[in-house]
């Protein structure tokens, strides 16, 4: 254990701590093993030497930012926190976790939290194509995006392509305001939300502008060959059989595909068949194609969601018996 006292010099102390000590509390959450005692412009730290060193560097960066700009904006603090952690090998070594996927923009770990998610991570390394099927709230999309971001950060792929069918689930695109992009974006919003948790805002904007990360409707994939890319098809239950065939045959050299979907939420018209349902039947015995099935036990949302799903599963079993 090491003890060190840091003095916040030549910087606005209120800007340093943040509103209601917000910044200090986020540092505490990131380093739970370190004891913080704040008294005015002095901060006493007690903990492992490597952690103390990281925090000292972090605090130095925060002071420099305040001195340079006169304030410390929320997004800049997040950038500084994540940047210091990302550049510290000792932090990652001392926080080794077999279920850790990556660290998010606030330095918060993104983990495979459930058995189904852990199986999903394992199978993604063993297969070129992985189907992850399960109900809402099981974290399948979030985990898939995390795996894609990890692959990009580790330079195992050159780009990420995130795809969704723009199926009109009770709402007509023609009646929505705006141009095509503005009409499509609501269907793609969950993918943006996941990315914003994992990539610093400025870097994410740059990735999107340079098409290093591409988010697009499924129809835009026709005619392309996707090489050296990590590709995610989300809400795949709403891809038709022809669309699924078109999508899977886009797979190029050094690429990986994860297909996620929920077979209980198919929004296709009665005369259209789900490509996900067909794929689950015809690809079972093909090498390098993996399958993971998540269930209510994998729900990571409000605990009530788990009970709701279990109730629906009970009804479904009773109906099948009849």
C-alpha cells in the first residue's frame, strides 16, 4: 500500500471536482480499491502504487485542461479518464477479468455478464459466423457491438459494419419527416447508443465520417464484398430469406459476422418468411458457423423484464401443448 497527497494548484477547485463532486466520484468508481480523502485543494490517496501512479497522471491531465480552457467539460473529462486508462498497461493487468471485453468511454468495464453472453464471446472467437438468438434485454446486440469495437481497437479488422433491416413495425417510413437518413436513423439508434458507450465522442465521429464504422440499412449491403471487417446484422428476424442469403454471401476474406435476433418479434408481413428462422434450420452442421441461444436468465435490464419473459415463455409452452 502507498499513500500520496496531491495538491490541486493553479486550477479552479470546483471545476476539478465537478458538480456535486461528480468527477471525483467517477474516479472513485473506476478505482474502487483506492481510498480517497478530499480536503480543499488536497487529495490524499491510499492504494497500490500502480493505481496511485495512474490517478496522479489523470489528475495532472485534468489540471492542465482546466488551466488551458478555464473549465472541464463533461465530455473532456470522459476523454481524459478513458485516455489515461487506455494508455496504462498496469491498470489492465491488475484488473484482469476473463469476462472483460473492453473498457468504455468512462473507463467502465464492458463485460460478458451472463452465461449466454460468455458463450457468445467464446463462440465468436471460434467461428467466422455466429448466430446469437434471444429475447429483448439479454444483451446480445450490446455484446456483439463490444466484440466488434474490441476487434477494431486491436487492429484485427479495418472497419465495422453494423446493419439492421428497416422494417416498418407499425409505422410507415413515408409518413416520417426528413430525408432518407433521418427516416432510417430511428431504426439504427440502438447501435449508435452502444457505440457511444464504448468509443470517445470525437473518435466515434471521426470513425463515422471516414466510414471506418458504417451503420446502414440491410438493403444497402447488396452487391458488396466485405473484407477485413467485423459485420453485425441486428434484428435479423426481420430479414427475409432472400435478404439473409444476400447478407451472408457478402462475407469476404478476414471478416467476421455476428447475426442477432429475436424469433418472437418478427415484424414481416404474412407472405414473407424470416431468413433467421430458415438459417437456424439449414446451417446447423456447417463448420465455422456457431449458434448461441440466450434466454430469460441472460436478461441484464430491469429484473421485471426477466419475469415478463418467463411469463410469455410459460404461455408459449402451454399453447404448444394444446
